[in-house]
């Protein structure tokens, strides 16, 4: 939970925890332990590197629902706009231009929202 909070921020995690129901509680436990406790907490990659990889994978697989959340997390991980455009260029070459194009649209919109806040 500490890593999840460090990356996503207390406000996001508090909202997710408050929205948790008995139905999705096992899933929330799974992602907290598996993604955040096991993978994101490993020492080899920095949080910045994991952030870049995560966004490239989300875009490359077409899992756009979590792109904005992970762009917002870059405020905590240190991944820069330059890092993300480089990652999206890789997505375009290896996974397809339409996926990178859609992710870039979300990234731009999210940064605009972050800068406006």
C-alpha cells in the first residue's frame, strides 16, 4: 500500500479504497499486493522507469482506461513529458501508430488538466 500511495497519491488511493465493495475487495487486494507490493516495489527499476514502461505497455496493449491515471502519477515518479513522448514513439513503431496516437491524445489532455489545476 505504501508503494501504491507513493506512486498514485493518497487522494487516488483513498478514493479507490472508499469505493471498494465486498465484490471487488479481492481484486483490490490482488492489485495492491501483486502490482504494487511485488512488481512496483522491486529495486532494479526506479519508479520513473516503471512509470515509463507501464505507460508504454498500457498504450501498446490498447488499455487506455488507465493511461490518464498513470500520467498523473508521473508527478510522483519523476517521468517527464519527454520520457512519455519517447515511449509513445516506441509504441508507434512496435505496437502501431493508432495506439500511440490515441495514448498521446490522452496524455496531452491529462497534462493540460494537471497544468490547469
